[in-house]
């Protein structure tokens, strides 16, 4: 499957529009901040998840786990 740049962009836009998403270096990688209840990313994890979940990047081929729960 080819990488989907438009899908990556669309995922990022939708994720940014959510009211339960926030920036955090401590709770990055789609972890939930227990103090706010918000799903968090830092800059690099946001880009990683956008490429993976929106763009269809084959993270397994890069040596990453394809289990989304591995990043929580």
C-alpha cells in the first residue's frame, strides 16, 4: 500500500480539532494525562501517529510495533 499524504493531513486536522487532545512531552504517544483526561502528543509523536494512522506508514517495516497499545 502506498503512503497516503492526504490521509496523514486529514488525520492531523481532525485530531487537532478534538477538544480532548493536548500537547505534552511527559504524556506523549497518545497517552492520557491523568490530571486533565486529555490524549497527549509531543511534536514528534504527533507526526509519527499522523503518518502511521492517517497516512498508512508501515511502522512494522521500520522496526516499530504495530500494536497501538505499545505506545501508551
